[in-house]
C-alpha cells in the first residue's frame, strides 16, 4: 500500500522543524486542532519566560526557485489566526530543499489585498523569510506576545549627510514608536524600508511599504542642514526637511501606536501640505482616534488646526465626530468655536450652515433656522443654492409650517438643475401638501416621485405608493381642502374613545381627516369585531399619517394578514423594514405573542417567516432601492 504524499510531507516537516527549536524550549504537538500544529514555550537559561507561540506547518513538494516558495492558504484560516490572542508563526517547508520559511500570521490578512469573494490566497515568501536555528536563537531575545503586530522597520543609508539624517530618523522612531517596531525579525509581515542616499545636490529619502514605493520629495543640500549635527532630539524641533518623512511615518504607525502617532501628527499637520496629505487621510486619522477612544488627542489636533487657521484640516477632523452620537456635542462645540475664528464671510457662512444642519438633525428647529438665516446673511449666494432652500424647508415642515415648507421646496426644485435631491423633493413637497389637506396636489407629487425614481432603474419607497393611494381615498371621501377644527376633533376623539363608538370617531375625522389617533382607534375597534378589511384601512391610514409610530404598522400588518391578499401584507412589511430596519420583527413578535389566538408553534412559525423575509428585503433594498438623500455637511475651501 502506497503512503499519501501529503502525509509524508507533514511528518517530515514536523521532524525537521523540531530540530530548529532550541532544546530547552518546550514543544507540544496539537492533535487535529484546527489551524494549529505545534505549541512552543520559550525558556531562557532553563527558566520559563511565560512566552509562547503556535506554529502552523504547511509543506510542499516540487521545484524551488531563487530560495522562494509559494503556498495557497484559505482566507478563512487567516481570519481565524487574526482572532487568536497568541502569536501564530506560519511555517512553509520544502521537501525538495529541506528549507523552512516563516511569517507571523495574526496580522497577515491586513497586509494583503484580497477581493471579498476570494476564498484562497497564495502566500509568496522570499529568501529573506528563510528561518533556521539562528532565527529562533535571535527570537529568544526579541520575542514579545505582540510581535505579529509590529513593523519590520529597516533603515539604511549611503553617504555622510544621509547617515546623519538616518541617525536622526532612527532617533525619532525610537522616541515615538520603539516598542512597536522590530528591525531584526524578517518574519513580521508589515515591512517598512527607509533608505537615505545622496548626490551632489540633494539628500534622497525613499520609503517602501511592503515592497511598494512611496513618493517623496528630495531634500536640497542648499538649505540649512545644521540640525543634522544636534546631539539631542526634542519633539518641538522636528525640522522642515524632516516633516514629510515624519508625516508618512506617523501615518504608517497609526494602526500600531495611535496615541504617539496622533501626538506626532499634531506637530506636523499644520506644517505639511505635500502629496501625502489628503482629505481621506485626515478623516481616517480622526476616525482611528475615535475608534481607539483617543478623544483627547483628536481634540488637540482640532484645537491646533484652529490655532493655525488650518480650516480645511479642521473641517475634515470634526466631520469624523458625526460617526458617533456621543461625539455630536463635540462637533457642535468645535464648529461654534470655528465661527469666531473663521476668516472671511464665506467660510463663516459655511460653518453656520453646517451648524444649521446639525441642529436640524438634533431636532433643534429654532436654532437651525437661526443658523441657516445667518449663513444666508453672510453669503447671499445661498439664495441660489437648492440645498439651502431644501434643508430650511425641512425645518419648517418639522415645525408644522407646511405652507412655508411648500414654498421653500418649490424653490429648491427650481434651483436643483443637477437633480441632486430630485425626485425625492417631490415626495417631500407632497408631504407639505398632504398636511395642508391638499390631497390631490400631494398625490400628483407622490406619483411624480414614484415615476421618476422608476425611470432611474431603482425601486422607489413603497411608503409613498401607499400614501398616494390614501390621498385618493381621502379625496373621494370628501376630505379635500377641509378646514381643520382642532378643538372639535379632539372633543369627538375623547368621546369616541370613551364610548368605543366608531360613528363618533368618524365624525372626529370630519373635523380633521389626519387625526391619526382617531384612525388608530377605529382600527382597534374593527380588529376586535373581526372586520379586518376596515381595520386594515384605518390602521394603514394611521401609520401613513404618523409613520414613526411602530405599533400602528405592526397592527396594520396583523390586520393585512387576515385579508386574503398576500401581496398586501408583503407590501406593508416591506415599508416597515424600510422605515425601521430588521429589528421591527422584534415588535411584531411581541404583538403576535400577545394578540394572536393560535398555538405557540404557529406563533413561532409566523415570526420565523417574517424574520427570513426581513433578511431578503434588507438585501434587496441595499442594492435595488433608490437611496434618499439626507442633509449634507458642506466643505468650504479656506
């Protein structure tokens, strides 16, 4: 019987690998443990160090060229290594040359560019990744439990001035980042090579990140280079020829040592305007600070950008605060400070406009209007900008000034030549008409929204399709342009609820056809009487009038399920997922449990059905649905 070649390779790799490990270290083989072959404990002078790591061996037969090896590995294996809190050394073995190559695997996935759908990746290791007995003897001195997450920093030089600059650069790296780089371990996957050379006219710094060249400016020798002879470093004395080099370095180390990277960045941001400074990069710095809870360091960056009147940097830094609700007040505070420091009316107006958007989104309607109007006072060009009219219309609508909102939405439509908010503005204009009891005009605008969205190849909101139908019903029932009598409608509402009398509640609607309380109470009465079509119609009206009321939608769906029209229930549920997300199923499950008079297994099957449907609809909405535009925070060039 012939032995399997892969078994031979695995056995040989284990035997030969064990000969590389110092005798005093403890080696334990794992038996059929996913992603782990050998556990190694490091001893020093026969004393346990408390340090250990795992080795994953992968062998290969076949020819080896230029002392390099390539082996495919499953992406899910790399994802698994990423989750482990113990270092994993991925070791490749050639049965042909009897050589070993190694690379730390925990952070390896972060250094690779892998498409989302790809299941395997070929790892190519060169001669510099070859490991032998000397590698492990050296590892005894340099090993730390975070070694996979360090930078393999290599600094080289050629020339007298290049050597002095390399010496200072090495000093800066030691000052800010020393625990987070290791120059001697070639198995660290993230590699940064910094090389200083010179010619007759310039010092030439060059950086490679994982083999990719990083564009850099040369340093003229005609400038003042006397700082190269200074024997001591001070973080306040990073000289201008070093700024780009240190800016790039702070960017690289941001993922490894956030605090010191942000401190270094604070010294450099206002001094660097080169190729590597980008809006995306600055926002990434701020987002990284927020993700790692370095809020104090982020605020220092913000304060310094204001102090140096770097308003472009400032706007990018504070924009990151909008990603976390707990930092919204920090956004407002800093933007308010910037208004006082802003140079020129255009920049000041932009800050006021963004404060208006902030207050609008925080339901501070009066303050939002003040800020929008101040933006317009400082910069009259806002009167020609569709978005100023659009956002102010939204605040007026939320303040129940529907006639004014109508006028502002119409002006926004007139100015929105690029259709940035159209066709969604038609739907919002329809809402302004709807709440003025102008149901025909509301329906026409809803239909225009639905038609124009469909023409883009996207699916419009089902909410407005149902609302258009409601407008038709209300018009046909004689409610068009009715004058609202709030006192009378509330009087009839109280009496109707007290008596549970549908006729009185319908009278209530004669005085205000958009009284959602009356519609909902009618729905509850008809539901209890088993008149499910009437219950659905009333609860549907209540939900469309007050779309944020989750209970109306849930009960409307329950009523729809009792009508022999499966598409109707699916349509209502689609709107619910659109408005509230998949967790609306939690609300539905509570109502199903308490209301429906069926056995528990049936209740569970209903909840399971809608849970699966919510997953399907969510994916469909992500790809196929028209994305409604929201208030945008504007950026002004300082």
